[in-house]
C-alpha cells in the first residue's frame, strides 16, 4: 500500500491528461483569485493600480471614541443661542437627551483658506491649508464597535477584511523586508480587538502587523527580533531548511491558502530581522525631528509611522484615544482638551515632516473617529457636561495624497446634528481613498463563499470634488 498522500483534484486532472479539465480548473481558480496568487509568489510584491494614482501610501489616524465635531472642526454658534434649551430634534438613540450644549472651546479662522478650527488644536490649525475638512460625514448607527468596524472594514455587522488589507491586496508593498500593513496601538489592543486590521477571508499575508507602541525600543516592539543564541548564519541555515521542507510539503497541497500564509510569515519574519531593527529605531532620528513632533507616545507613534511609509510600507494605522477615548459623555471640556493636547503637535509635526521630505504629495493622511457627538448635553453621573454618540453627522479630514488642501466639504445643520449638505457616507470615503490610490472600488474584488466581495460592498461613490 502506498504511503503517499491522496492526489489533489488538480493533480488527478493533470495525471489523467484531461486537457479541457485542466483548462476548466485554471478558469475556476482565476475566478476565485487563486491563479493570481499563484502567479505572484510573494503576495506583497508591488502590483499595478487600475489607473494612475495620486497617492502611494496611507497613514490613518484613528481617533477612538468619536470626537465632537462642534468641538473640533465644525463650529456651531447657534448652540450659544439655544444654550440650556430643550431641542426638538431627532435623537441619535433613546438615551440621548438634554438641552443645547455650546462648545466650551473657541474657534477662529486660520490660513489663507480661513478654515475655522477649535482652540484645542493650535498646532494643527497652522497646517489648515493642507487639510480637506469633511463636515458632512455620516454612518449607520450610534454603537462604537459596529461603527469602528464599518469605518475600518466597510461592514458593521460581520467580519470583513480591513481597508489596509484591501489596499495591500490590490497594490502589494514597496518594501519586501517589512509588513505591507502595520497597526500602531499604545498599550495593547483597542476594545474591539484586532478586527480593525484583520484580513478575514483575504490571504493572511494582507493582515495588519500589530505593534504595541507603549514601548519604543525595536526589540520591545517586535518580539524575537534578535536571537541571542544563534548567529545570523545559523539562523539562515535553519530558515532555509524549514522553507525547503515547507515547499516540499506544499508541492503536494497546491493552493492551500493557510499553508501559503504560514510560509510567507516565516519568510517575512526572516526579512524583518534585516530591516526592522533600523526602521523601528527612533533613536536614529535627530533632535530637530523629535522637537518638531513634541513629547509623548503620540509623537513616537507618528515618527514611527513616517519612518514606515518612508520605507515603503503601504498602510499604517495609528490609534489615538486608547485608555481614555474621545467618548466624552461627561467632562468633555477636560478630556477633549487633554486628548487634543496629546496629539496636536505630533499630527502637525507629521504633516510638516512629510511635506519637507516631499512625501506629503503622495502620502494620504486621514483623521477621524467612528462617529461624532450630539449638540445636546448628556446627563451622566450627576453631571451635564458631556455629549452622547451621534452618527447623523460628524467631521473628518484628509491631507496630502492628491486631495485639495484648504477646503471644507459639506455641512451639518445649524446645530451640528445632521449632515445636510453633500452628505458623505463611510462607503463614499472608502471609494475615494481607493480612487486616490489608483483603484476602482467596484473592480477591487475577491471571490469568497460564492460571491464577489469588495470594501464598499454594493455602495460608495467617489468624491471627485475633493481631488486636486
């Protein structure tokens, strides 16, 4: 009795010499995206976009918890007029009630564009002519987790691949010694876990690589980056043997995605030992750069983000508002001010640094949370100085990467509750981001479970008015 493994369907067809069967199998494999994966041995190898891109890479600044639009980038003086009065408006959710709550922060105009920005962002306000502020964002519901998943994965109810995974699937990476997609989170995972950078049904090579940026030294950011027992040559010999065994094993199991992902992870881990130590070492930055970004963890995160995109990483997701989120149901004055102080200089430093290096023109920077906040005060814990969740209208901004700077797009009503002028759904934002990177959101698909999936599902329109 033979001890060989059973033949795969493809091997059986090949040995039987059924030419038309092999052709049919190739067509089927192409329809599910496997033939393309086989043609590109390294799934992160750079690939051509659908058309000429404006941007080559993305830095996503995710403000976890939902910043208040009328406290950041969408001034609402009418709230002063109605202060303390009950508002006859639709509530985003049943528990959302209370009187009009004027922003505790002052706004003023900045730059040649005259865009109004809250006083809690004094450094970022000086970069306002590089920002395209979208004041008419909207999402589907007022629940944190589902809106975080919608903003990051294009789907609120079920697990789906994240935006960074879709981009690396469509474009690959420009550096084969580093991950194509990196998620930077200080202190561990956010409350919603790793799903915001998961690849789900896309091949595992496109999942984001998580780095706990509570730490700063390379060997703390990435475990086992250095081997204190084996010399580099001995490590390479071990890897070569392991990969030879894996490839021999794989030869009998063609197109098994989990096996291929495992092999690729070993290969990437080996290549990272060559470059990650240098890329993650913030001590290599001159004092002038550290001064530009300012002190604190957010500054360290954003310097690292710049170093990664500078070295060819396609998508870097940077989390802010972990531990103390922007979810200010009370003490909004204190908390919003502190959160903005922690990241304001660092974000402005990032934009200036990218611009000085000639990287901002093809690096898209996106800032925003999962939703906004209500214009009414919320009573919580005996205090009436916070805001509840609001998915009807909120603000985000983009900079660089082919968007028009010094621009305000869309508007909410006089209270800041609902998007009323040029409303922008999350699917529209995703379609526009993909377009800026040269990808048609309707053509970037992956066949899974008998249907073609895409980041924008069956929705989304490109916001051409935002594109320079």
